[in-house]
C-alpha cells in the first residue's frame, strides 16, 4: 500500500483535538510520537536504504534525518514489533518533513522484506536482519495561491509593539507553501494582538485547501483577538523567607496598566537578577475579568540563603591567584545581598632561590552590600568597603576604599550607575618613592550592551562611558578622569561560526601633574584584558630613571578573528595595540605597543574556556617573550 499525501478542501479548527487521518495534514501541527508503542523483544537487526526521487541534496538530507529507521540503522530494534513501530512512525515524520518543504503531492513507501510496513501485522515474524527500503517521491513544490489573515491586528502605535510581518516571513501568494510558514504566521498574528494588550488572542480557525492540478495551496487564518486586558492583582505563591509584597513589587506589573508580553518577560528577568529564586513563573488567569483586569499568579521557589565559592587563576605573567567569597542572598527578606570577598594573587611571580615572599603578593579583602528595589524595581542601592595591597611592577599600593551609590536599568540594553567614593592609600614606586594620597569624588557610568551572548558574542555592540571627577587632599588638586570603550561583533557563515570582533578604548585625565596624581588614577596598558603579550600595566610613559609610570591619556585597540571549527573547539587569531600618553590629549610621541597571538577555545555551557598565547612585538624590560592566558569567556 502506498500512502498518498492528500490535502484537499480541508478546513481545520484549532479547537479540534485530532486531525482526520484521511486528510493526513498533521504536518501542520507537528509530529507526535505519543501513539507509537515500541514492543520489547529479541533484538531485530536490519539494513536500511532511503531513496528520494529527483530531489536536490538538501531535501534528501532533510528526509534522511527525519527517518528514525535511517538514523538508528546501526542499532537493532526491540524485536520485530519495535521495527514495525519505527516504520509506522516514519510515515508521519517523513510526511511532516515534506510539508515543511511545501511538498503536498508526494508519496511515501516503506517496505520491510518487500512488504509495505503499514500492511504488516505487529506480531509478524521478520527476517533477521530485515531489509528496509524507504522510497519517497517528494512531488511538486506547492506555492501559496492565497495567504490571508482574518482579523489581522492593526498597525501598532509604538515601535516596541512591532512584530515581524508574516508576509515578509514567506506567508504571501507566490511563496513556497511550507507548513512551518503557516504555523509561524499564526504565532505572529496572535503575538501582534498580544503586543497591543489582547492577552487572550488566539487562532480559532485554519483553513487550508490544496489545488493539486495547479500545485497551489490556499491558506486562511482566522484570529479572535478577545478583549483588551490590563494587569490585575498579582498573587505570589511559594515564598518562604522572601516578603511576598516585595516580590510582587519587583515584578513591576502595576495594577491597571495595559497588558504587554514584553513586560512579563522583563519581570522574569528582573526576578532572576535577584538571585533568590531557583525558579519562577507567571500564570495568567484563564479569563479576563468584567473590569478588564487579568489576575496573575507568580509562583516561585527560593534558593538556599547562603553560598560560598572558591576560584583560581594563572598566567605566566601574573602568577597564580586564589579567591573566595561568602554570600548571604536574602538578609532581611527583600533580597538584600551581603558578600565578603578575599583574594590573593601574584603567587610565584617573584619566585627565586629563596622561595616565595608574601610581601610581593597582591591581597584584597572586604565586604559589599546591595539592596534591590530602591525607588523602582529597576533601581538598586550598593555599598562596599575594601582593603587592598596591590603589588605591580610599576608601583605598590596599600590602601582602603569605600563606595556608595545607585544603579539603574533603563532598558534591556541601557544601564547606568552613580556613586560617591573615597580612598586613602600609600604608594611606593621607583620614580617618586613613597607618597600618600587621600581622594573623594563621584563616579558615573552609562553602559549599552546589545550582545547576543556575553561570554561568546557573535553579533551586537557594547559601549561604556565613565566619568570620575575627584579631589585629592594631600596636594589640594581637583581632577577629572573619563574613559570610553566600544566593542563590535560581526558573525557570518553557517550559525555564525566565523566572527570578526573589534574593541577600542580611550581615556583622559585632566588636572594635576603626573607626580601629584595617585598612580591608580593614571592610565596604564598591558596584560590579559588590555594588550596581551606585555606585562600587566607595564605600558606607560617614561618616568625618572627610565621607570614606567602612568600617563594622562590612553588609546587601546584589539581585533580578533574567531572560527568555531567543531561544536566544541574554536581557534582565534588576534592583535592588540596600546598607547599611553603623558598629556591629557596624546601627541603620539610615545611608542605604540603591539602584541599578536593565537588562541584555542573549548566551548562549554558556561561559555568558552580560553587559552591565548601572545608575543609582544616591542617588549620593554620586564615584559615576557611569550605570555599565556587562561580564562572563561572570550577576551572581549
């Protein structure tokens, strides 16, 4: 028996729970294996052959990949009944695959030992191994004669409510009539109404008629938008230590505001940022109330209150480092975060015949506090106090710093921070000896981030602008420091397996002389996050006695060519460059330092593990001849 793909004068209502087997149009609804029963028995070996008549390579490959008989050909089935179950399931899967390619006039034959699989009783004994031959005639490619939407949503009043036009997605007369295009047109038609506040919009009828004599498919989608909805009360379920009223507030769905699915998405992201919940989901009421309000249940599951972590890092330039932290994620019941951090780094950097000298290590210890939901659900208060001893080739800093301020998320891509900070530190360097600085000032930043994947971006942009006016009390100087950094990514090839990435950073300091400025406010370059191949912060300007000191201006740039060779392995070639100037505006009298290298990436669920090898083209004393860097995520 040969199975003919029949689509003729067929009207299908979305309320139907089943689709007539005579119509055989289940490809539009997606295939299901719910009715496929695999019989357990003696292993049934078989050989499989799939032939596709007059098909281009891409279609033939798709049909082969849709067949479990073909994909599982190297493994025996669970008895003869199991092999027959696979065959019957393949009729459906292959049919759906043909529909997704706009093929509605083809035939499928699956023969086992010369007999059509659909005609073989489940308990029929088969040869072992059995011979399976799948023959497919895809038939002609159908195109849309009619592609209409009844009750289409009106044009939105705001660009934020715009939805892709189904016509531009292939749902238009003359386009290939793929079943997937019809399904996408349905989703977009419903989403267009939902974006305009109609939370219960749905497709109530799908009418599909095929004209086999003309190879045309006429499709008509009818949408029922329903009433416009407004946010009703939010009921929070599942809280144990969290304040449920605060959780509802953090959802950011005020009573009476017009429903918008984007608000629901952002609410979920906002709750995830709290890092308090193991899971959370919104459950909308089945119906909209007489007053137009749509009640919503927010169901959450809390995480454990406390968490601690231990980590490490290593590079041939900076040595070995360890860090640890302890975190309380819900201090007073409103997701307040208290965190203690400790870090030691630079171990082995100065190893000699006498062993390690702890005075040459870098230390950092302190605490930070963050309170979300201040003023608005997207505004956080933060404060921190840290003591640091930082040992660098250019200077050693021992001091304490305090910061207090607010952060705010304006949109999904734009965020800002504003803080006051103060610090007191002693600096030791070969150029100026021992000096003490006390500073107080402001810090403001704006960040735009449209990257598709932060650890491994393939497209999008990142930009950050930072300003820092401050006053230094020991010398009585006012200063203004600012930086601007931008990154861009361009992916191409199948699944963006090739990516060109670029980074540029500029900085300037206006105010006192270099000698009267805290060295950590000056600009340096070099190291893993800057110009690879050079020692950390070893690119600066020449100070007294030929030493390296910080400058008042900075220009950095990086380019990378990334290629994902396999699903888990990637290769990278890169070049970094940096210049530090002695004036607020660089005159390019200083040398531009360039580092080049290559890297290996191992892709994991947390992001790529990075191994970079870099060579400085113009090394200074203290720079390595070759530097290695290991980390998680792309370099930028």
